[in-house]
């Protein structure tokens, strides 16, 4: 059974529901925006036609862009027989202007089963009296082909590649008590999952939502990432390499933060909105330089977070891996992508140190890749001499005894064990101090150098 292209989008919104009280479900409000009614900012306005239209628009097909259910009697072509996914228009009461619309998922002699919006104030599957059916509508194969042809063909492979990278780092199921996101699966937090379903997390439904999140299907994962991060971050408008890195930042740090960091890296006004000036800079400035600046800003932001002590190493590794993949895309972008800006004459150094790096950061003592590493003779190392002195003062008493050197008993008694212990303590203290000073001063690696002794 071949499903129309809009059905995956419709199924993905199953259980989206109106928010009780004065609040409004932003998912439902977005249905109105997609069909050209952005002025509607509540979820109480009848929205069955808005839901159907939003699913069509997300497919690339033009809806009627009307909030009247009966407007779909003139959409597409009439179906010769009820078929799965067909748009079904129903009457509602005796008013000829009113109606209901949804997608057909089943039928009997007496009933039709519709997947639709505003059914019991939610997206549900419900049964309706078959006598209410006013028409069955489908889009023509030509319209579907035209919609597919007009869709940006470069976007799908670019998004798939970027999503694959993100999912590697996001991993599977996680419920780390130190993670403010709480239960998470494939990078989708429970809060995001609940918003996508259009429900609020309560004590009564939390366990069920957690169980559903554990089994979240891949198609819904991809839909969430595309509609909540890839598109809002304007990734299709950026060069392939920059979109690849920018998408991961948007997922990991939020779309707003990612856009502002991108604008700072580009040196344009930071307003959180990607407009003509930001797009022009992204497509004309040296791409490698932009990526390096962006990665630096990302590292700085990580280090400012209170949970850096726990997640910092993974965050920095994620940033470095994303940067490396993005750099690789500079010379080999996905086909049909936006024009690739000129490559900077100075290639990025990847894990290069930052001026504000904390002392215990992996990057604090790092060296740029490919740089020569200076060396010094081991005899010039305070660290080694400190260690030698510590060993001598500690081992000397036992060494003298092994060589047969015996001190007179009266001398030993005169010196006393306290004096010997004191001398050893002083030697150990000096050796330890030299070891610490030598380590703090060390900036070069140690190599062996032949030593010639002349008598």
C-alpha cells in the first residue's frame, strides 16, 4: 500500500493536542502560520483544515491555504474510490458552510476512520458516520512530481550527512542526573518529545512519555531535527561545510545561540536573525577562517558552562570532530549545494590552544598541529635533578649498609635517629620542591644526549 507523501508528516503529529487554560500549543499555532494565517495565535480557532494544509505544505504541495474544511472539495482531483491517505471532507450539522477534513486511514460500510486535527481537541484517529462524506480528494501524480522537482534536491543529502554526525555524538538512551535535559534518546529530550506530541509532562503521564521516548521511530527523529534545528537555523542557505558545523551547534547549544555565534564569527551585526547580510558574509568570506572562528567561540561557550567539569571533554571532542568534517567538505561539498567560498590561505589547526583556556583543559598545553617541537638535554631538567636528590637522600642509608659501610655505634647513638630522619626529610622536601618547579617551568620535551666523561 503506497501512502501519499503527506502521511508521514500527519502520523508524526499524532497526539498533538490543545493546551488547557490560557496557554496555546505552539505546534498548533504553527499550522496556521504554514497555511498563511500567522495572525492566528491560539489553539482554540478550529484547526482541522490548518492541520491538513500544514501537512501538505511540509510535503511541498500547495494547500488551499484556507481555514474552511470545505475548501478541500476543490483541491486536487476526485478519488475514484476511497484510498488510504485521501483527503476526506465531511459535513458538520445542517450549516452548509461548516465541515470537517482529515486523512483517510480506514473505512467500513458504515464508518470512515480519519487521521485529523481538532478531533477531540487533538490529532487523533476517530470514526465518523460515512453518510457525512462530501468528497474524497487526492493530488494528481503531476502535482506530486512537480512538488518533488521544486524541492531543493541538495538539501536532503546534506541534511542526512549532518544528522548522521549529530546522532553519533548524541548517542542512544541517556538519563544522566547531571544532564539538565533529563531523559534523552538520540538527542531528543523528554521535554522536546512532549512538545512535539503537544502535551505537558505531568506525574500521571511521565512514565508513558518516557517509554514512548525510548521507542521513538527514526522518521520522527529526523523530522524533529529537521524542523526544530536544520530549518530554523537556516542551514539550507549556507555553504555545505558551514551548514554541517552550524547544524551541530544549533542542536547542542540551541538555534538562537548558534546563529549569534555564527554572526560573531562572520563579523556581522549580532541580531539572532539570518538575513541578507549574514548570508552574503557566509557565502563570500574565507570559509576555513569562518569555521575556525566559529569553533573558537564554541569552545569559549563550553568553558563558561557550570557542567563543563563533567561534560567538557566530550563537548570539545564533539566540536573538534565537527570542525574536521566541515573542513573536509570545503573541497568536497555535497553536490548542488550553495557556492563554496574561497579557502583561507591559513588552514585551520583543529585542536589549537585558546588564550583563555583553563589550566586543566586538554588544550591548555596543546601545540598547533604540524609545528616543530623543540627539545633540551635531560641534564638541564630541574625535574630530573629533583627526583635524583629525593632518591639519594631516601635510599642512602640502605645503600651504605649494602656496601659494608658501617658507622661506629657511638657515632650512631650520638647522632640519633631523629637527626637522620630530619636530614632525610630536608632532602626529600628540597627534591620535591625542585620537582614541582621543574614541572611548572617545563615547556619542552626531553631527549637523550650522549655524555662523555674524561678523567
